[in-house]
């Protein structure tokens, strides 16, 4: 329910969604700087596997092509977890997500406290939709 606040006394009518954070993963060729997920690139969904420590299973991978100039792999994170990404024969990459749920009006939201890629910090107090660029 957009704009709902506790002061409105409308929280009982609010339809809150499960709080998640969106990660947009962009794979980039480090020699050409081209997005490996864009049309015409030599990429197949079977070239990539992403495993979550929270669920101990491979995630379903889909290409997010909603942005005009760039394709991403979008992942919804619902808490603290690590994601292991394996692309073709390249070394595995690990994204660690440290987050917390905070109250925002009538509902709660997921707030990413920090993100790391291979133990290097990407951001602290990150955006609710965070782009992570991985160079291969």
C-alpha cells in the first residue's frame, strides 16, 4: 500500500510483501568491457550456476532485459546469505550479503548493510536495488 504510515491508522488494511533486496548481476568481459549477457554475446544460461548458502540449492537464473542498454541477472535476496557464482571455466565468485529487516511505515523492508564480492566490499548501506559487476 503506497504511502501508508502508522499515523494513518491504515496499517490493518496494508498488504505487505515479503521484504527482499534485489541484486542485479552484470557479467563483463574484462578485455573488451562488453556485457556478456547482452544480445549477440556468446552466453547461454547453462554457462552459469548460482548457489545460495541460505537454500543450499541452485537458483533459477533468468536474464533481466528491462533496461534498454544493459542485461542483468536479477536475484532477490531475503536475508543474510552468500551466493556462489560459477561461470564457464572461470574461478568461482562469492557474493556475501549482510542485511536486516527494518520497519518502514506499516510494512518492513530489507536493508542491505553490506555486500562483498570475493571478500572485497562493494558497498555499505547499499541501495535497495544494487548492481554488482563481475569482470571475466
